C-alpha cells in the first residue's frame, strides 16, 4: 500500500510539473504573440489604472483671480478578449473621472465622468476572412450627479420638453441637472464588417448594419443657452428610442514602439423613432453621430502622455454637438 501511495504521489507530482510547464509555455507564447502584434488564440485580458494630478497657484497676476487651481483624475481601462481562427469577441470596460477646483469656482466640480461597457463579436467568413457578420452591445453613463455651477448667482429659467417655462426666473449659483447613472444610453446592433486593413501597425475596420439606441433621460435636465432676457435656460429631457441604419469606421495603429493612436466615427440614422408630435425633422436630420480620437505616448514604463477627444451629436435628445478634450500625463499601473 505504501508503495502504491508513493507511486501515485510521484505520478501526481510529475503531472503537476508537466501541466505547470505547459501553462508557462502557453503563457509565454501568448505574451510573445501579443508583443509581436499577432492574433492570440483563446482568452486574453488586461487592465490599466491611471492617475493624474495638476496644481497651480497665482497671486497679484494681471488678468487672473488670486487663488489655487487643482485637478485630480483617474482612469481605468480593461479588456477581456477571446479569439479563434475565425472569430473575435472583444469586451471593454472603461472609466474616466476628473474633478477640478479653480479660483473662479472655489469648489470641486466634475469635468469628466464616464463609465462605458462594450461587447463586440466578429465572425469571419471562412472563404473570405476579411468580411463577416458582427453583433455589438454598448452601455454608457455618468456615475455622479451633474450640476451647472457658476462663480456667482445667475438668473435661470426652467423649461419643459416643449420649451414652456415652468419655473423662474430665479437666481442661483448651482442648479442640479442630472442624477447619478443618468442619462443611461444603451445600444444594440447587428450587420456586416470589413477589415479593410489588418497589419501590425495599422488596423482599419468598417461596419454597416441595423442598430437601435435607447436613452433613459426622463426627468433629467440640460443647459440650453440663454433666452432673450439673458436668463440661462435649463430644459427638461425625455427618453429617446430609435432604430435604423448604423455605420461605423475605426482605425488603430502605432507610429513607433512608444506612440499609438486610435480614431473612430459611427452614425445611426433613425428611420424608427419616438420624436415628439410636431417635430418635422426627418431621419437624416435626426442622425446620431459619435466620434473619438486618441493619442498615447509612453514616457517611461510607468508614465504616459495622452490626448483624448470625443464628440457626440444626438439631435433628438439635445440638438447641439457635445465635445470633450483631455490632455493628461498619466501615472500608469498594470493591474493584470
């Protein structure tokens, strides 16, 4: 019996060492393929946490208000991808948070607040791997409440969805606009993709299909300019439900080993929508447009410089272009 137990122990140890060695070799092969820009089979994951801080102070400077300016930011991006010879399943979670305090507004105000989740599945045709069907899910929102904050009291009026004044004029320095996790935007789409270019330093993807979008914005508000009397207009929002033709274009690549870039543009022309009675805009005038551009350059192994631009046009929700620019120097930490 002791000999059998000893033999079993030796076999178990040998099996464990062999499995560990195979796992190490598999991990090494995956890392080598990833570094070479090749497609890695099976599951891959990554998560990067970044933080940035900015501080400045002025006193008796002509044209400036005395005081200090502080900015604190954090961002998280993680990916969980699964690849086979003919399919790719890409899952991304990203979070961007920035808060700023200036002499003009001596309290911390959020300047960036976005949580985004996306899942994209691509299935290449066996006879023509550059083309195939795709399915995509996306959700995005803000985590914290939104406010319009002024350095001193301003005159406001509140309007309903139809532009009728329901409150005001009244004076305030802070007006609450949105609740946490509102508005919430969800998207679903299916269609066909074309990998126009698939090289180590340049990847171009084009999509065309049928998509739907839902914006949960009921009882939320947005600043909508000023009226003839100079009052700041705060207008009530409503839910948006749309479906129609979706198109998308994205490009991703590297200038060199340290500097990478990424840009994209997508549209949704809502032939199906829940626009208000009396809204005479056709589907093309209600087309949603979203675009982004990113540039990242590694300064050291733990620090990077980045530029991030995002634009959004949702005419049925708010008929104006929303823009965000961010230039930051990040201290990075790879979680896994």
